[in-house]
């Protein structure tokens, strides 16, 4: 393993952290409202709307079923329109976000459904509006599950980000593929993979700690 | 329902009592009909008006439904914050309420750290936070042990007496009704089959279902009958006479009715079983006696007892006593029909 590789590895580590961090943030910001609406629109919930639920569910399912590598290329026009370019780390954030948002939406939906319907009903009986219930009951009560969902999404994005090398996104995964897999540099492959393992491990521990912090109450 | 009273809705599960209760604050929207609460027709209110109206109606539940992610204090503050009240007002009101329900020292705990009874106290404090005029209790004690049930019922009585809140209690336990309610409605398959004051309903049940529910209570018709069957063929069985069930309430409980009547009719009696107690400040007595003598002697005694305001049922001597308590014409089919029309309170009339 040549010495030249070390700066590359360092740079790739930052790229991975940057891509995963920013796209986790955006995916959560986009996915959470989708998850909330998936719950609110569903049968016998606060804002039952069958048609709207179906539309949202179908969109989520379509995006989730498209393989990420295809999504990456398919939305290049969107990426160009948003970022101005279709190459680079910033360009990779768009497909990562688009791919992960529906994923988080489903995870959030599951977490939000765990909130006892009786608690929502109690809030309704106290004269709460739908949005008061969302802000003051649904989201706080589901917080541990929502945070766990963010962790799962971030970890998933780490492996997604490996594919962003296709559009020059860089990152550790890309490095592992290019040096380790294509050039048979086992050392680079092992080191980059090891760093990825450490990153995922740290994210999981952080997430678990947060969940534990908020869940000790229930 | 009258303002300031505690009204009970009782029936088996699935009878529709919770549904009826939830119609009061429109958690359940009736498919037809009107819901009048404090001079307002609830189904005609728009969304905002309904939210405002709901703040005047507190509600507690079997499973408490507290916010698990909020402290006791925050749970009680919740309805106040929903109503956009200010910080200092919220704090002082929360302290006042927690003090009132005796949970001040638990203010910063989370619901998971409390016992069932404490959780229901928090729920009651929360329900009272916006100073509602009405408190709806949906099986509020059904998840609690007997001792805790007693404490929570005492608290509900305090809510009613000290704060003047009208309370509606849904329960499947007659003991709950007997302990706290002024009036009661018995429900079956979505209909009210009998209603009236608790004392009258308890002492003079008209509908079959009411009797069944009473039979679940420890002081039951079933016990009455079992007791009777047990006594067949003993000393009593060989003496002429009739078994009478006597029910009296109010002042009659304290007057020496039995000995007066015995003297007047030169008769004798044995008390086989009996209770003298108080339901919601109304004293009542319920006795099973053997009145000795031939038909005329017994008839005279019955007349004399009824004259003194005592309700008398002649029990059959036959063994099929579980159906029991048939007897004199005052409880017959037509009477039961009448009982289905709400509010036929006085069962103290005699045939």
C-alpha cells in the first residue's frame, strides 16, 4: 500500500461523513413529514384520506423499489437543476436524499403508529387540534423510534454512498471499490472497509445512546 | 343528566355505554340525533367551537392515556398549553392541581415510574386543569385493584362535591355505581333499558339485566336464592308461613316496623338474611324473613308492612328460586315494560 493513498483515505473519510451527514439530515427532514402524513391519512386516523394515502404510499414504494444505482443516474437532471452539476460530492447528496427519504418515511410511519391511539384520543378530548396533536403528542411520544430510524437511515446511507462513486461522489466506499476491488490493492480495501465499520459502529452507538436517553421514561 | 350530579352508565361490555359516553364530547359522532351539553348542541359546532367545548369537558380513561414522554407536571400542564396559557399561570395551576390530588412530590417523575392509582390521579388532575364543568370517566377504575379503586372513587366524589363538577361514570361494576352515583342508566345492546336514582334501581330493579348486574354484586339475588335453597327441609320447612323479602328505605329503616307489625298482627317472624346500609346518603334495609302463620295472618302482616312504607315480595317456596322473587303483581311484565321508559323512579309502590 503506497503512502500516497493516506491523504486520499483521509479525504474520502471526510467525503463519506459529509455526504452521509447532509443527506441524513435532508432525508429525515423530507421523510418525517411524509411519515406523519402516511399515518394521519391512514384509515381511522386523525385525517383519514384514502386517496391521498394511496398516492403517497405508491410514490414511496416506487422510489424505494428502484435500485439505488439506477436512481442515481435516473435523477441526474434533477441533480443538475438543484446543485448545478451532476458530478461531485454535493451532486451525490441529491440522489442519496431522494433514495433515503421514502425509506425514513416508512421507518417514521412505523414509529408513529406505535403511539397508543388512546393517548391521541385523550388529547382530542382535551380540545387539541390535529397539528397540536402532531407536535405535542405524536412526535414527542414516538421520539425514541424516530431517532432509531435516523440511525438506520444513516447506516443505510453509508452503504449507498459507496455507489456514488459512479457520479464522482467520492468517499470511502468509492475508494474501496476503485483501489481495492478494481486494482487488487487489498490493503486499501481493508483499511477503507475498516474505517466504514468504525463509522457505522460509532453512528449506531450514538443513536442507541440517544434512544436510551429518551426511552428511559417509558 | 342533571348538573352537579354523578351519573352512572352500566352494562356488560359491548352494551354501548362507552360509545354513548364518547358521544358527549363527540369523540364518537352519532349517525343521527343531537347531543346537548350545557345548552350547546355539540354536533352543530364547527371545529374550533368543538375544541373550545371539549375544554369544558374533562375525560379520564381505563388505561390513563398519559404522555409517556412527559413528566407528571407536564402531563397536567398539557391541556393548559393546548389552550395557550402563559408559563407562570400554568405552573401555579399545575402545582395547585398536583397538591389537590396529593401528588406534589411526584411532579418530576415520568408516568412509567408511577403506580396505576397514581397514574389515574395524574389523569384526573390533567382532566381538571381547564376547570371543566363535566368529567367523563370511561371505566376509570376497571384496571385498578379494589383498594385503589376505592381511593380513586373517593377522589371522583371529591371532584363532584368540592368542585361541583358533573360526573358521568361508565362502568360494568355495580359496586362503583353504588358507591358514587346519584342516578344510573342500565344499558344493553345500545339502549337504555332502565334508569333512575341509584337507590331505587338498586333496591327495586325492574329490568332483568339490572338484576343480573346486581347479582354480580356480593349482596345479590343469587345469594338470596342460594341461601333459600340451602334452607329447604330444615326447621323452617316444617312450619307454616311464607318467606318475604322486605325492602325499605329512608326513615323507615330506623323505625321498629317489624316489631310493630308483629304485635299488631300477633304474628312471629325470623330474619333469615339481611342488610341495613347506606347508599349515597340514603339508608336502606333489605331483609329476608320467614313470617309464620296461615295465609290470612301473613296477608295481614304484609298489608301492615306495606302500610308502613315497606316493600314486600312474597318468595315462592318452590325450589326453582333462582328465577325467584316473582310473586305479587307489582313486578310483572307490564311493569317492566313501563320501566323501559326512562325515569320511572319510585319502585316503592306496592301492589
